[in-house]
């Protein structure tokens, strides 16, 4: 044992750790820095030309060295397929602990210790046939000598540390690190010779482009390059981590939008794959945001546009601003609001249920600024005065749709509509008042409405003076949807004739068709002259005699809404409705509305009947009634349409004497559903005051 200068304690070995050990490999104290001698001697030892002559030469150069490593007994394992490997662990000038010795069994297992070798002995091999001396024993091709790590000898010498002759196999070991390039220099050109490692010539003119011609680089520059390199590594790692997260998000989003994209993009989540699919990932993310932002309100869309440039670009897309809905939103600055709509190209503005502070001032500012949106084509107004509608006719000449169904006034002047100088761009007009008093229209002219496709005038008090005198309705041949109120004031025969000219009419709604107004004449005209009419809504209309014959001719109907008036003879009305709709075999949906007032009258009638007939049998089971539950029933004349004959035979004598039968709504709905196999039948009950609110949604 001896103590070394570095404070460590090492074992001095007589054979492997002597000073003459370096001389055997071609290194003496004076030539330790010459790496070329080291490589040449390693190659010389590795050749197959080991002979006794070489052994004698080695003995001459090593007179004081033991010759045990040349013992033929150490060559015996190689006859059985064993291999010996000598790995040089350190630079010779830095340490005498040059490396490690391994023995490789015929099966390929690498052994390091004598104990491991002892467990794998076979045939006549003994442990004495193996030596772990960290020197070459001259076994030729069965002995591998390699350095564990190549060092950059070019800094100390002008010769390449590894010289290949083209025939010898390259030494196995760790990868040689590339020389560091100066910051900002160009990358090296690709090597033209793939078999040999290019050597570094002593001539400065043949130096590689990335190697500095000055061999003595300053230490500060190398440290700066290292710092720059470490910064680049950290930055690249952070970019890689962010790229992975963005890639996962884009892939999960694209899997919902396009299933085929997920199969290609998820094959690899490397930054290179993300870069190769960068444009596609950005496009997919943009589309997902665009579809998501369509569900945002205006104020939410404005907030989202402030998040980042991408969200701002999506939030200001013209697709999201084509139709602007201001439900539950408040406008503080109408000037800025109008400029935003103009900048984004809004063509339809929905102001229903908008929040207004001072309504008079707000509507005045709205009327002053709305004319700046030249491309505005449609507008839905909330509760407002008729002045707002009148100003729209003047300020926005390109308006095609004006819906004002919550007017507060009882008068509206359409004089401004005449001043559009023959402009007939208006395609949809709906006027309705929510005031208790009905709306009176002044200066109504047909010329600006000649191209109107949807017209709704349901609360116009002077409607009779508009249509009965001038026959204006028959000139509106472009009408596809027509809603008329106060039909009781109209001439049913004239309206029926005017409707025959509307060949493209698809939807007809008539309200308050009672008293002298005959709905049967309208049905006959519909059946003969309107083949395209598929939706009919009869609100608070009288169902009179010959209704069954009239409605049965309208086989083109697909959707029907019936809200009959129940003033008198309600049982006869229900009978005719049931019998008439059973003839409409092409009907897809039937909505029959029964008022709560009729249900209460029927319930009172049953209560009085029960009080007079105490102790009698309860109503028959087919009526859907029970002694404890007699609600939601309507009277129907006997025999009930669609009811089986055997059901009538089981009725008692008292019921046969009655002409009216009380039938539950669920039984009526069941009878109609059985007769109309392809029709969706729905019976509703609502108050009479809400009947005008019922509308069939167009599908």
C-alpha cells in the first residue's frame, strides 16, 4: 500500500502497475503525449502476425518484465471459442489504471471477475487458463483492444488519433463527439468518403471549414460558446415541451373535426412531426375556434377577441358577424356599436330582448346611427314605437327584412315606404302591436310590397279597407307566407278569390275567422288553386257545417294547426274536427289546441251529472274517465268518430239516450293516432288569451 498525491490509496501491483508497463505499449515517460505511438502499438498487437520472433523482440525491450502473459496456457480458451477484450479506460498520461479485462464466452456472455469465469468453465479449462492482467497477451483476432473513449488529440498533435487502412474493422466504442463550432459559423459540408474517417492534415489550408485556423483559441471564447450552447439547449427543450402539449391539443381537436387526420398526425408526437403538420394543425385549431365562437354572445365574443392575436382574428371573422343577436345585451355606445357592425359586414341585426336603459334616448340614437350600415339587409326589432320603423324605411334603403311584432303605438304611417322611388327590395314585413288597442295602418301602398315573400298583418284594425276595396292581395304574387288577422272583417268570398292568384303560397295563417267569415270557402279555394300550400293555421275560427267536406279536399296539407272557437255547440265542433282530419292521409303533423275554458265547462257538467246520478255506474271504461278523475275531457257527438262499434254495444241504456259523450283527451289522441298512421298527433290545452301565440315551426 502506498499513498498517492491526490489523497487516494491504491494497491501497487508488481506486474501491471510498474513504470515499465507503459513501455510495453510503446509509451515511455518522455513520449506519453504522443498518441500516434499508442494507436500504432495497439494495431500492432491486434494483428494476426504474432509469432515467437515478436515475442523475442518484446522480451528484449522488457528485460525486467515477467513473461507469464505469454504463457501458452492463456491461449487455450481461444480454441473453444472464447474471446478476450481489453478496454482502455483513461488517457495513459493521466492514470495507470488503464482499463478493464473481459472474457466473452462462446455463447456471447461477457465476464469480468474470476468468480464469474469459474462458474462458466467447461471441458479441460481451469481458472489458471485465464488472466485479468490489463495487458495484451498476443491472442491475435481473439483479443480485442479498444479505448473506452476517444479524446481530442488534435489539440495536442497534428495527427489523427485513429488511422484506418480500409481493410481493418473500425474499433467499437462510444461515439466521438463533434468539435464545437464557433457561434455564427456555417455547418461543415458532408463527407465524401464514408468508409474512412477523414484525417486532419498538418497544412492549415486543408482544415475543415468549421475548424478554426488558429489553434490557440482563447479560453474566454470557448466559455462563451459553451454558454451560448447551453442556452440553446434549454431553449430547445422548452420548445419541445410546448410543442408536445400543442401537438396533443391539436390532435384531440382534429380527431373530433376530422377522424382521418388523427390517424396521420398521432403516429409521432415529435417536434419534427409537429413542424411538418404545422399549417394543418393551425388550420384545424382555427376551424374549431370558429365553430365554438358561434355560440358566444356579442359581449362574450368581444371579451374573447382580447385574449390573443389568434382569438382576435377568429373573433373578427365576418362569418360570426353576419347575424348579430343582442338578446340580454346592453349597448352603451351606439356610435361604436354601429361602427363595429359596419366594419365586420353585418347583414342581419336581431334586437329582440335587448336591454335598454332610457328607451326614448336609446332609440333616438339608434335611428340616427343605423343608417351608416349600408349593407344591412334584415332587422328584428324589440318593443319600440312606430317611429323607429318609419325611420328605417328612410335610412336603410337596402333593407329586405323588417320584423316589428312588439309595437307600442296604435298607428303607423307607411308614407316613407312610398318614398323609396320604386325600390322593391323589401321581401319580408311583419307588423304587430302589443297594445290593447289594435294597429291602424296609414298610407298603405302595394307597389313597394310587390316582391314581398312573407307578409304578416295580424293586428291591423283597418285591414278590411286595405284588401276589400283595392284587391291588392291578388297582386302580391310572390307571397310564400301570409298571416292575416281580424278575418271576421274581411269578405270571405273576395279573400278566397284573391288567394287563388297566389300560386307559390306555402303557408297560410288566418286569425279570428268567426261570425260571418266562412272558413269553408277558404278551404275550397285552397284545395283547388293552391297546390303548393303545405301548412295551414286556423286560429280562433268557427268550424261550421260542411267543414268535413271542405277540409277533406285539402290533401296537399302536411302540417295543420287548429284552434277552434268554442262559443256554442262545442260537441258538434269536436265531432267535425275528428271526422274531417281523419280524411287527411298525407298529413305529417296535427296540433289541436283545446282551451282551458272548455275543459272547465266540461268538468262542471260532469260534476252536475254526478250529483244527479248518485249511486249509478261510473262512465264506461272507453271514455277514459273514473269516479275520482274527470278532468281533461271534451264533449263529442255520438257516435264518436273512430270508436269501434262493439264499444257502443256495451254501453248502458242511459248513455244510449244521450247524444253527447264525454271523452278524455288521451282517448281522442289515441283514436286519431290509430287512424292517421304517418301523422304526429298532439292535443294541447292552453288559455284562450294565449291562442294567438301558438305558431307552427317550419321544418
